[in-house]
C-alpha cells in the first residue's frame, strides 16, 4: 500500500480531498495536525497516519480505498455529486454586538463546524476554499431587521475592502457588527439598520482603536 502514497496520482487524489474539505487549514482543524504536516503527506514527504486518512476521507464523503490506491469509485455514495459535498466552516464562541457593545475578553474557542456545499461557496460567495472564513454569533437589536439577536454570521476575514457593506469590526475592546460607510477624507460612518440607533462617524484619533475583522457574507436567521 505504501507504494501508492508516493505517486503523482495519490497527490492528485489527496489534493482533491483537501479541496473538498475547504483547504489545508480546515483539514488540519478536522484531524488536529498542522497544515504543514498535511502538505507533507500530500507531497509524499512523509507517510500519512492511517486514522487521519480515515477521518479526512469520511468527512469528504470519499472512499478510503480510492484515496489510498485509486481503486473503485471515488464517492462513498456512488450517486453523490462532489459539488454537493459539504465543507465544514468553523464556528467560534465570539459574539459580535449589534447594539451597545459586547466585550470579548477571552481567546476565541472553536465550538463546532457549520456545513456549506462547495456549490454554494463557489456560486454565492465566489470562494473555492474556506480560508479566512469563520462563523460568529451576533447579539443585540441594532441591526434589525437584517440581523436578529442570536443570528449566526459568516465573516470573510480576507475581505476588508473599503466598499460600503456590513462588517465585523473591533472598536477599542468591543467587537461589533454594523454597516460601514466609507467617506471622503478617510472618515467612516457606522450605521445601524435599526433607526433607534444614531449613526456614528469616526475620524482622526478615533480610527487608532478601530480595526475591521472582515466583511459579512452570509446571515443565518433563527426563528
């Protein structure tokens, strides 16, 4: 079996599994090893751990025999479409205030994973991997009716482009989720969808304690 693990064909098969699961970072979270180690397995620089391969194959909906040797069908469900295989996006215990401010005074802890299909990520978000994507919880009522208290939001930390939209950001010691309007002269207007909250304009020294975390790309409503 080990002979199969040092071929270009194995590298291609393993790369497809990594892509199905959303990239090296997500694979490393799933099985608890570094993404550098997974890259070494993929590239034939070290021998993969059997149980790690089992876990990755199961999560990707791939048959282990196919991954290791290329024999037999690829998918566990022979009728499955690879585009419909779920990619697991990590959810953390960080709360984003949609109100007066919620202090996050501890290191983010991974809670679980929320599944999205590759087709959804590609067609709706134009993403082929989950790198820099995370799911957090919104609290408060200032973004009603767009975002309710307790809603889950998908944050793209790679997108901090100064184009008006809904962003997660840190202001001082507080993490928020609001609409940002980028004004002339480097000013930023913070706007709530709930008109009970007045807009706030940041400029000059105010911006020293302001940091954008990422753009909101998806909102999961609770009922």
